[in-house]
């Protein structure tokens, strides 16, 4: 499963290959080069899917950022990713707490009407959002928040109905 583009921030793009070993020149638009250099990986927009690319080396020189990615070893490889937009995880300041935690205190039901419990937190991981749910038996379970699982969100009743795959709730207990 690929991360949702809405959960990430575009910070620039890959400008062009630089040198013969697959290094590329990065054009940053929304991030300082020193902050960019601290990262272990970035996500590249490949056909509207965010794909992680791990950084082997990053050099900042004269307001330019040169990056060598782990699996890019030649000019031909570098040319294939030239022009792609670069995304990073949003910082805590950029994530709207109201959006990310809007489901806290909602009742979670497994379709059609089986109560799973009350959502106590929304956990944000790089590739997945997880609902932390307290069951009626006072145990905690984690349920992936996946669009395909959601049947209905009723803001008035403060409830969410999902088609949770069989056995998933039992894995967490």
C-alpha cells in the first residue's frame, strides 16, 4: 500500500543528473537544505503514487543540494527520476490536529452492528494511520484506517462503521 499524498508535503523536485554515479541535483522549494540533509529517505511521486527512496549521501554546497539515492547507480537511472516531485512527512506543526484526531471518542462498529469499542487515539505512522480502540473488555486494539474498510462515518452519532477483516480485532487482544 502506498502512502496518501495528502499526508505529505511537497518540498521540491529532482532537477537533473549530476556526475556519472547517479547523483542528482535537487531543487528545493519548501525546505531548507540543512533540514533536507538530515533525512534518511524521501518519497518520490511516480505516477501519482509516493514511493520511498533512501538517501545514501546528501551534499549541500553553494545553495545546491546533491543527492545520491541507494538504488540509483548511473546517469540513465538518474534521468529516469529527473523531474519527479519530492515529498516528505509533514511535521507535527503542519498536521491539523482537528483532522488527524477528529475520530477520537467515536464508537467503532464492525459491519453491520458489532461494537468494537471507542476510538481513543489516531496514531500516525509513515505508511499508515491506525485507530487505537478501547474495547468493552477494557483492552486496546489497533485497527488500520483504510478507505477500503470504511462503510460509513456518522458525525451526528459520532460513530464509524467498517468492514474489518476477519480475525484482525482478535490479533490485537
